[in-house]
C-alpha cells in the first residue's frame, strides 16, 4: 500500500479519535474496506465514532491522518 492508494479516500471513524491522540477509521479501498489507526489533522479536536472523514496523509504502515467531512 502506498500514498496513492489512500490519500483522498473517505472513511468512517470507528473508534473515537481523541484530542491529540490515536483512534481508528475504516476506509473503503478498492472493492473492500480496511481499518487504520488515525489522527485528526487538527490535533486540537476530537472526532467521535461515526464521523465521516477524508484521508489527507498516509503514515506507513497502517496509520492515516484525516479531516472531518462537512
């Protein structure tokens, strides 16, 4: 997996991303979906479970940075 595979894809927060901490998101990749550890791009906010997000950065091997969709 590389940057081109996940940056720009959308997903759903499955484990709340706490302020400044690590949570989990499920991202649709190809014909399936995969779970990634996730940080919010704005580390000063929390993203609760169920929030729709977009991947803005990929941190190998299994972590992404996301922003909440409006």
